[in-house]
C-alpha cells in the first residue's frame, strides 16, 4: 500500500517531466498502468511552450488530445496554454473529444491581456469597460445600452448606424452633417452665435433670396441701396466734393453742367437719379436733370428754376439708385 501511495504522489506531485515535442507530449508515469481510466490525474512539468493543439501519450498507451474547457464547452488547445517550466494538472476522461477520450487540462495558462484585447468580430454583452483604450473601433448598430464604457479613449475607427448622441448629452442627435447642423441651430433673438451662408453679389442684386445674408462688401449690390451719391459745392465755379459714396471725381463741363464719375462701375445704365440744388446767396432752389447715363458716370444739369440757364449752385446733391 505504501508503494502505491508513493507512486500516486509521484504522479500528482509535479515530479514528472514531459518529454516528446511541444505539441506531442510523452511521459512515463510512476504508476505502471497499461490503460487509460476515468479520473487518472497527472501533474507534469512542461519543457516547451505548446504552439497549437497538443496530445499526451502516457506509458506508451497512445496519444490522446489535451483539451481545455471554455464557456462554449471543451476545446483543443490553441497555443501557449502550456508554458515551459510550468507544472500542469491533467485528468483523463473518456467522454471528452467526442467520446474518443482525452486529457482535460485543469489549469491552463491564462493571458489576462487576452481578456481585454478584442480582435476580429466579437460581441460584448452586458460588459463594463473602465478606462479602456479602444483603437480604430468599428461600432455598428445598436444603442450601446448593453455596453458601458467608463472614461474611454477612442482612437480612429468609425460609428455606423446606432442611436445618435442627444444634444443634451453633448452630441448632435443626428447621423449626417446636414442633419446635425439643422439640429444644433438655436433660435435667434437679438444676437446668436451660429453659422450662416453668404449670398453672392448676384443674389444680393436679385434681392429674392431669404436663406442667405449679404456681406458688407455686397450690400451695395442690392437694388434698394444707393449705388452712388455725392454732395458738392460749385458756388465758386469749380465743384468741391463735401462727401460721397462711390464717386471718384466730378468733371466741370460748364456752368451748371457736371459729370459725376463712379469709383466702381454700375451693372447697367438703367438707374434712377434724384437730385436737388440750393443757392444760399439767392435763397433759391434749382432743378437737377439728367443729360446722360453711363455705367461709369452720370452727367447732370443744374438749371435755374423756371429757365434753361445753368447755375453753379453752392449746395448740389445727386443720388443714384438701381
């Protein structure tokens, strides 16, 4: 009896060293059994890491697959479950490996990093990941309600489908840039921060667009805005500009005859001209008429009221609209 106990202790105490190759192990047990039986246990010291599926042949009886248990059931080894210098416990069961019999590895090496490194297509159900670093993920569909990510760091990757993050949670509530822009626009009162589209000069000139706004430089293109205006004094015989908009100079063509030159040419010559003239010395108003319209200038005549006599009045105003 003492001898049998010594054999058993030798088999399960870790004194046995496996021979053979990394994936085809052999060993001679202290117990000289000649057939495999359910419940036989061996503790083996491994010499070389296994690289894939492995077998164990004890006492030359025959090689049997070494299996491990997964949540889905038993499985062949895939590599690195047996590490050099490690001591591993194996139990024989005839029902394993589709009833072909196999050695069940009771303490496979576990690589903890493998439990947090996801590769390929994998599904996490009701998992909580705390401070994970997720590199180039592709998250497709779903609302994410079954997975909680606490302070995650996501690098690259893409989000396809699924439930969009609500505006109240810092998102846009939309899946496209256009929809997101519409969603995050806020109602304006007096002022509001946002994004607007600028109208072109042609759109400003047309004056019918209700979705765009003019820039400062294009406001003058609108039909309802003066294209040019000038106030000048010709009382001393030479016109002197007091102030103006879009007027570069005034040409004196004779008494009461002036050509007002535009800084920027008008789109066309179909514009309206309004004018007034007043002479402080005679305390009289005078008529202002148009002699010629060009896109680059307008020629006007200041006439004494009720006559065809030109007047160099000291307060002449001309405005161009169109």
